[in-house]
């Protein structure tokens, strides 16, 4: 996910940090082909499909997710609650269209095996 909006970028940074703590990756699509290396299949196609979503739509989704993961024990221990409050406020403003922003560019990893 790529955007020029600082609140969305910060949200993605925090989510990546949270996921890394749990040995997950936010941007796993680029690594899909590596997972197929030991599979008894041939790679037919591997790539990343790009598309865009309006910032307001993405912010609406993210503000809901933030309301959930901010209660995570790791997030509570590591992230500044005041920063999360401000991030939530900014995401809500984006979701309501009160703050203009360019669309968010997304990449969806694709892997086709045969």
C-alpha cells in the first residue's frame, strides 16, 4: 500500500510493526514465489497486480481495524496512546471526506501454480 498521506503511511508503519511482532508480514505478496520453491508444482505466473482505492474507503477500513488492534497487548505496550488517538481522528476525517487525499495504491500478490 502506497500513499502520500502521512496518516495513512503512519497507519501502515504501525500495522507492519504489529505484524512483525507476530512474525507476519504486511507486504507478503512480493515473497509468494519463494514459498513455491519447494512445492511439487511449476510456477505458471508470479507477479503483483496494482490497483487504487479511494483514500476515504481505505481510511474507513483502517479506523475500524485500529479500534481492534490498539487493544492488543503488544500495541498497548509499544505504541503511544496519544498518537493512536490522533491517528484515529485523522483517519476518521479522511473517511468522512473532511480531509482530501489521493487514492491509495495497492499491490495484490499473485501466484499461479500448475
